[in-house]
């Protein structure tokens, strides 16, 4: 009789435990909530600023407080360096670019964003209403249309801690973001490109990028030296100690190029390895005894390999390197290519 009474209880416990494990696993492979609210796009970038404050105490890219931005701070109480926790970007390529894009007839890329942080919604709404040329009340949310730098930016306060914005010409883009914010959160949500590749992002990465790259587009510059054909790129950086070799105080970077074939992936890996070999050869022949130890460790950690249809790059970036780049990028030792006989170092004297 005791077994009959305890069996249903044990079964319920097992079912609940299995549901919890399933939910955790789904969340592990689901993009952060701000990214799931983004529209379909050609690239996605996510940055969690909390890790920056933990390692550095301040952002790596502080904003200059010009009069306009200072006025914004005074009226809204929101200071990017203090109050922004994370931001997710959707990148819309122009339709005219090779392979097409989600940016419509625009001549340059358009962007949609979701910001998460400490926001005074009443003050922000009052500021946006003052500077807006129009206000649309949609799905219980005000969408503010604001002229900015020759473009039209639409902004919507989604909740007490999140704001959406987009300079896409189609007003349906931000309306879709508002609609998604009103639905129950789902680990299966989010744009298709992001859903396809987010599982390749390293666990607990504070910064990552997922994007489609067409090397025939001149906007991608020298990437056509590495990519023979269009590819999907996934880049992420993590403090995960399970990533080997592990180094405390360092970001472990993984970049993957998902090519159309194994031959393309092999070509990408081979070109990257040739570049690294040339760099190390030039470094050894020129000699640079004053090279920063952290920068040297970064370049020594670079590895490139092929895995089926993927070309994979691994690197370990000491956080001290990031701090030095933020403080004085033009003086970073070892970050400039070594001088050659054809391009001697010029004297600083004037």
C-alpha cells in the first residue's frame, strides 16, 4: 500500500524535474529576449554591457557628451554608460546589394535595435514626444517618429526596461517588434537566420554576431580575399572556462564561416592559415622586442581549422588588450603590421 501511495508522487516529481531540465536546455539554445524581438534581417549583433562593467568598471567605447546628448540625459535620466545593460541589433542590407537584402530601397544599411536597461519610461516618453514629428498609438504602445541625421527613426517604449528603435523605411518593422513584445516569451521565437545559427554561439557569450556575408559586395572590403563565395558567419566571445586552452581574464573567441561546400570551407581555412603564416614570418624577420606580451599572446593563440563545411577560427583575447585598445588604440603595440623595406617607418619629426 505504501508503494502505491508513493509511486504517483515520485512520478510527478520526475515529470516536473524533466520539464525543468527541458526548459533549461531550450533557454540555453534560445537567443536573449531582446534578440528574439528583432525583425528578420541579414545580420544580428548582441552586446551585454554588464560584463564590461565587471571587468573594467566602464564601457570600452564611452560616448562623448555633446550638448544634444547632455540634454537627452538631463531630460530622460538615461546615461548610456551607466544605465544600458544590453542591446541587440538587426542589420538590414540594401535590396540592391548582391544577393538582395531586407533593407528595401535604402541606399545604405538600415538598423533595428532593442535596448535593455534602467529606463524612466515617463521621462523618456515625454522627451520622445517633444522631439517627434508624429506619434502613432499602436497595440497600446506609442511609436514616436523622429527625424535624425537625414533619416526617419521610429522608437517605441516596450516596457519599464526595454525600448525598440528602427530606421527602416517600412513602419511595419517596428510594429512587428511591438507585436512580438506583447506575446508570451518563447525559446523558439526570433528571426529565422538567428534561430538557425544561435546554437553555434558559445554559452554565456557577452558579445556575438550572426550575419550573411556576400564577398562580391564591395561594402565587405577585403573579406573577398578569404571568402570565395557567400557564407554565413557566426562569431562569439566567452569567458567560458570549459573552452580550452583556458586563460583567466581573457575572452575566448570562436568565429565560424558556414560555407556552401567543404571545398569552400577548405579554401577559407587555407587562406587564413597562409595569412597567419605570413604574419608570423614577417614578425620573426623584423623582430619586435618591445611588442606587448598580451598582444603577442593573442596572435600566438590564433588557430584556424576546417570542420566539414565550416572554417573555424579560435583565439584567446586577454581583457587587458581590450582595455588598452579602448584607452589608446593608436598606441597599441603590435597591432600595426610590421614595417617592410618598401615601406620604412617615417620619422615623427615635422
